[in-house]
C-alpha cells in the first residue's frame, strides 16, 4: 500500500489504478445512492477519480484512503445535485391514471427518473460498512430506499448515506462535509424523519428471506411464463390488491389489479406483441429483461427492465423501465 501510494504520487498511473481499484465499485454504488441515476453516477465517479489523481500529492494520510476517496466522491455528488432536479419514480411525480385504455402522452425524456442499477455492479459483497451502519448494503440500494433518498436535501442525503449506510462516525462525516458533529446529528435526525415515512414496514431483503429460494423461484418462473404467454389473468393473480404499475419515462401509472389488468390487456399483453423475458437482478430485487419481437430484425429486441417489489408472496409494485439501452448495462444480449 505504501509503495503504491508513493509510486502514484510520483505519477505512476498503473500504481494509482491498483491503489483505487479496490474502492471503485463501492464508490460507484455510493454515487448511485446519492444521485439515483446510472448515468450521473458514472459521471460523478469519473470526476471523483480524476480529482483524486490530481490531488493525491495533498493526501497526507490523516484519514484512511477510503475515507478520503468518499469525501471527494460525496462532494462531487453534492455539486451535481445543485445542477439538476431530483430524480423520482412516477408514483412521486403525479396521481395514477384514471383510464387504462387512454393513449399515453409523450415520455418525459429529461433527467427526472430514478434509474435501475444491476446488482453485480453495486459491489454488495465487497462493500465495507462500519459497525454503526443502520442499513444492510442490499437494503440501501432497494428502489424504495433510493427513491426516498432523492426527497432529502443534498446535505441530509449525504449525512444519512455516510453515517447509516457506510457506518462512518459522526466525526468522520463532519470532516467530510466540513461541518460539526452536532450539525451532522441534527441533519441525520431530520433525514430519518423523512425517509422513515416513505419506506415500507418491511424491506425487500426481509421479504426475500421469508420467501426462501423456492418461494422466490416460483414467483420468478411464474412471472416469466405469464408474460411470455400474455396471460393477463395469471399475471394479475400474482399482484397485491393495491399493486402499482409504473413505466418510466412515461409519467402515467396505474393502481389496483383491475386497472393494471385493463392496461395490460389493452397494450403490452395484447395480441399485437410477442415477448421474451430473461430473469436478472436489480437494486437487490428480482428483475427481468423484456425483449419485444421485431419482424424486421427477425429477433426479439431489447425493450426495458422490469423490477419487482414484493409484498409477501405477491407483487406490490411492478416498475418497468422502458429504455432499451439499459439492457447493455446489465450485461444482457442485444437480441434474443
């Protein structure tokens, strides 16, 4: 470590790459929590690493290298938050649609939507949380948690993530944000009040543990089968009574089995479309890549990523991110 640090300070880019390599994935996850966006997280990570490279000569070792890197990344994210609106899911954007048969408006393509993040890119197994962390690392990337974070003022968001997710001490957080431990504590309490109101009673990780491997497998296989056969009755039977269906970047969304069933019959699961569904994982939750048949290409082509939020053994929310480009981020094929 000392030799690598010395070499990196002397301008050895390979030494720097080795030095920060162990932290790159968890820093990416941190930027995603702060910003709610894959795109923005990638940009913030690159800027953070560039700042670390340029400022390495000033790193005096008074804190750990990890703390120093998190300080840089957090402040890069804080500046990014100042430049753009917060990201949300359609449920937080407006009321549910009244008529499932009505034509959709134009999708909102500006950067307002929370984006999904593939599990394998989040460093959940390798990320290091301190003993004082309040949330499990997998809980800290669930869609509900990421969406709740976006409702916090930037400083509160940073405090909650650094303290409750990563387990940094109050003094370390204060140092990173150039404030006082008292201010950190006050911001943390206000953040708890906001986030706790928006989170469900049970995390997805607790739900998945209660289902067990066999229970989860049945849900995943049943969803794939019902969607590919366009069996609306079978699919809606898996929904909770007050389930929600959202489809960013479209702002329209639907609440309740009947409204969701009517929409599915009218549009995606009508006889006009044919689908292939590939299971994957996103945000610590079961997810699916949707491929839509393209006669001209003579193949099923990428359409989007669907993420399930479970309510017991039922689907409480079905969030379909309708962006074909997302599938490449999940390492999925360009066609099926």
